[in-house]
């Protein structure tokens, strides 16, 4: 680490387009749309625009769980937003989410239609709309929301911090990897200690807190993201691993992980979802013809 040349920040930072690593083509220091593109609208009131990253999976899991409970109003159309191609900078998407991040949702059952962006906000919106996966008891509700907001603050250290410097940065910088690895291991320890005394994040009942945290930290210990499980000694967090496996076996979770997935094994991908029948692999060739793909 001491062999690296010392960096002296300039008086005024200048954007170097070539200094972004794997995501240099989509990272920029300004907001707003880059091109005109209307979003497709399907037959259901709930229209989801997303990709099956950990943030996107949170919402599709929630929707599939609601449908599993019989909430017909939770039927939805899921449209693929390919962030590698910059779909998130299209004018239609920016109109829903000015922050240009997936997922984003429109609820056309309201007048006027309601836009919801940020995955935590979408989970909370759906939980309140359908009266599910959010405790009604004041203390339990507060505990659930505390963990939901814990995730929204913690995940950037895992994704944009550790994940970027460990897996994606064009140069491996020891200080950065050490700094964020330390923080991620601290977070895993927070979760492990809590789950040693609780079946789920908010106590005895599965909730939106689990749906928010599992796609990030369950995937991490399962070595699904960043291939860093051995590096972080993920197997030592026994209670997180127990919780991960317990949630991974839920049928709605298995379905939710497939929606808007455009990578991995073809059998795990469902580029678009418009009704429950789309999970039949025989319809996959019909669904895969997505202009955003």
C-alpha cells in the first residue's frame, strides 16, 4: 500500500470519463435524462420497471409474496430496465425516478397515478397498501422499520463500497478494500448477533425488513454477489446463513428472484413478467423479446 503514489486532490474536481472501471459508460456527475424513451404500460395497475439486482429483487419478492397470499390487486407487469445500456436515463424512467436508479414503480389504481421510487419506499408503500408484512403492533412496527432503514443506510457500504473496490474497480487498492471489508464484516456481525435471538429481522414474523436485507446479505453469504464469501469468512456467520437458507426456500422468493433477470442461467431468467403463467419456461421465448434487452 505504501508503494502507491500519493494523490493530491486538485482545487476543483474534474470528471474523468475513463476513470470509472466497469461502469464508466453509465456513471456521470449530473442527473436528468440522456434520451427520449417512453415506458411501456401493461394491463395491471402496478407497473414495475426494474432489473434483478439485489435492489430490484426486493420488490419482485414482495409482489410475489402478496400474490401468494391471494391479493389479486398485487398483480403486476414487470418491464426490464437494462442499466448497462443506460435505460435508466430514458425520459420516461427519469419521470418516475429522478435519481435514475432501479427499481421504480407506477400505481395506476390511484387518481392521478402514484409514482414510487427507492426500493425501501416501494416495500413500505406496498406493505401499507395491502396490509401485509408490516406489523401493526407499535413496537414491532417500529422494530421492522428500524431494520428496513438500517438496510438502506448499510447496503451502499456493501455495494458501492466493498463490492466496487473488491470486484469492479480497475485497480485493486488495499486501503479501500480493507476499509470496506472491515465495515461489511461488522454489518454481518450485527445481523448475526440479532438473528441469534430472532427468527426473522423483526422478530417471529417474516416482514419487509427481511425482503430488504436478504437480497444483499443473503446473497453475500451464499457467494452469489462479488464471489467474496471465502474472503469475508461468510461461513462463520452461522445465524445469517440459517436465515438466508430459510428465506431462499420460500416459493415466492424463488419466483421473485427470476423476474427482470437477464443474466445467469437461462432457466433462471424471466426478462418480463405480465402474469403468473410467465414462470412457465415454455413462455420464455415469448417474453425474451424485450427492446431493452
